[in-house]
C-alpha cells in the first residue's frame, strides 16, 4: 500500500541527506507541523506534570 500526502498537510518535511560522517538525514517541521506543535504543547506539559505527581506518590509509598 502506498500513501501520498501533499506538502500542505505534511507535518514533517524531509531534507536531503547530509554526506557527513556518520551519515544522517535532517528533518524540519512544516508550517502545519509548527502549528500542530503549538496545539499539543499544553497536553505535553500536562503529561509531564502528571508524571511528576505519579513519581512523587510512588516515592512517598
């Protein structure tokens, strides 16, 4: 199965591989990806706070 996505809806844009040692590929966020990142940031922060609370509760037990 082959998936195709237009550049307008892609969140991550593939850059050309670099021919450095070691070989690596660079990625960058598209405008859509940056917008999505802003929307997901509060959820990420909530998750980190929740994890801290769970860790503290386990330490107190």
